C-alpha cells in the first residue's frame, strides 16, 4: 500500500506538466488557425442568362376602338299578295341566295280562278267591240247618203269607242290578276344571306308581312366608336385590324366616317368593311386603325414581366446581380413592346425567363447563341423560350 501511494504522488507533477504543455500548444494552434482562415467566398451564380438592350425601331401608330359588327344593309323580304295561304318555304336562315331566287310560294288557286274570269271578260268585250266596230263602219258609209240620221250615226260611233274602252278595262283587270299570280312567288331582291325567317307553311298572311330578312351581298361592317379627338386622323381607305370575341384578327378597310358625334358619349362612328367569313352580325369586336408610324424604344416581349398589374424588367448590374425595375410600356407589335419609361437604351436586361429569377439574384451572363434555323422558323414559346434564355449554371 505504501509503494502504490508513493508512485501516485510521483506521477502527479508529471501529469500536470503535460496538461499545461497541451493547453499551451492548443492555444497557439488556435490562434494560427484563426489568423490563416481565408475570407468568405463570393456567391455562386445560380443561373446563366442572356441579356438584351432596348433598341430603336419604327412602330405603327394606332387608334384603338370598340364596336359592334352589323350587316352593311339588310333587306326585308315580305309578301305583296293579300289573304293567301303560304304553301311552301324554300329558304332558311343561313342560306346563300341569288337575286330572283324563289324563297317561298303561296297557293294560287283563288288567283287562277279570278284570272280565268278576266280572260272570259276579255273575250266578251272583244266580241262586243267587233260588233260595234262593224256598225260604226256601216254608219260612216251611209253618212253621205242620208239613210241614217246624224243622231244614229253618232250612237254607232259612240258604241264603238265604248266597246274599245271596255276591252281595255278588262284587259287591265286581267293584267292585275296576272301580277297577283306572279306575287304568289316570293323572290330574293338581291344576292345575300338569309339572316332571319318568320315564314310558316300554312299561314294566311296580309300584304306587307315580313317573311325573311336578307343581308345584302353577305357584306358585314364594323361600326367602331371612336373618340371625337381621334376622328380627324381616320380617313376612308385606311386599314383596320378587327378582332371579334374569341376570334382571330381580320383586316378591314374604312368605308366612311360618320359626319356627326353622339352628344352623350362624344364618340363618332367609323364604318369598316369586313371580308366575308370570320365574323357574325351582332358580335362585339375590338380593333385598331393604323394612322402612321413613329420611332420607339422597344424590347422583346419575353423581357417584360407583368407582376401585380405593373410591368417590370430585370436589369443586370455590374456585379451580375439582377434588379427588378418598373417600366412603363406603350405600343405593341408582334413580339415587341415599346418602353416609354423606367430604363434607357443603354440598360442591359434579362432577355427571357425572368419568372425564374428574383430581385438580387446573382447570374452569369453569356452571349446569345446565333440563330441556326431558317428565319421563318417559329419562335419557341412558354417554357422552351425560358429554358433557352435562362439555364442553370454549371457546377465548379
């Protein structure tokens, strides 16, 4: 027991010395480590982007307007016959018809009977006229002989003239019946498209009752409501682009500018002729009138983002960080948009794919790849365009 105690007491100073030495070395090594630690590394770019700058270009100057599409002229096709039964209807809504085409027919039985009676009256009047003419001829022959008195001669001559007048009257009545017979056929007054039909087989209709409504020539027009201040810039013959609800734009031509302005809305009507097809009468449409062109600062549509109702671009700074910058936009043409404020022509901005970036993100800027496809190749859209302009940076 005494030996063990002596050994422990002997080793205790040595252990104390070793611990002190280790503490000293640890302190010295820690100081050197802190002194030699490198500075914080710069942030790595997460995405690779291409940039673009606003450029000067000529853009068309347009006047926008709203309005309705209507028929150029509508013809009301009705019946001229009175009290006849409609026997047949040969046209329906949407049919393309030609001038003189039979649209409907009325039953002609009553008119045929009246016409037969008129023809009999004509035959009777012709016979009476023949007899009166013969008597008048004999009276003229005997006029110098004194066989007939002047009164008798005058009666025969008068009877001849009366017979002639009666014959003309019955012939006129027969023509009236023939006209009524022709009116049993309802004819198209012009080339066009049937837009409405109220004719019903079996109906007995009065004269003047409308049976069909016809869009003359199938021609439609856009009646645009334009502010009075812009009316002076629109002239007949100018081009207009009209887009109906849910349709594709169609080209029209200004036919006429109304000479008056609505005192309530202070708008004037501009009548634009539209090509056949692509629109329907009664549709609402928006459109633009091209009144000239002017120089503008433009960017690709893909570089402009819409957030919270405002337009933004991602400006690339000297430190390769993107800064969300609010801009004001103006006219649009194809895939280009006019920038009227917020940046100048020397400002580099992210060309596309801004939706993948946030304000303050670090990016790697590369030159845009040259186009290898034909000029007429369709542009990439949606995610393809974004992926082409913004790609993940390669890991180091």
